[in-house]
């Protein structure tokens, strides 16, 4: 519920204060659809067990149908990498010089 009161402290003299209040019920719907994520290594989609060059260019693209969660900067992303023969995931800083972020078309909500 959204409630709004105007001139609550009665700092402006009015004949009546009964019309200075608004209350409105509204509903926020949950986003149940995940964004579509596409990952390529040197331009190829790989499967588990495929060979990858020792220094691949990894390209991630995301498309989200949610028009209210715009993918215009890195604030909506978290990137983790698990290196070979390790058990933990390393968080990759998106402001690293090795990372390039670019927002795509706003109407398609891509990045």
C-alpha cells in the first residue's frame, strides 16, 4: 500500500485538511523468468569435455525480457570463474582491465 500525505504539519492554512491524504493499493509481481545467457569460447559454444585454448576469449551475452530491470551497467551482474583442478569459484571483478562490458540495444534489454 502506498500512502501520501500533503501538508501533514499544517504549515499552510487550509479550510479543510481531509483531502490531503491519498492511499492506493498496488501489487508488485515477481519476475519468474531468468535472463537468457549465451557463452562462447573463441566464438564457439562448448560442451563439457571440449578442448579450449589456454587463453580463450570468453564472450557472455545476456537478454532479459524484464523491461524494469535494465541491463545498462555491471551492477546487475556477478561473474565467477572456477579454474581447472580447483574446488572454489573466484569472483571476477567487472571493472578489471581484462573485462569489457557493453550494453546492447535498450529496447531488447541485452548486454
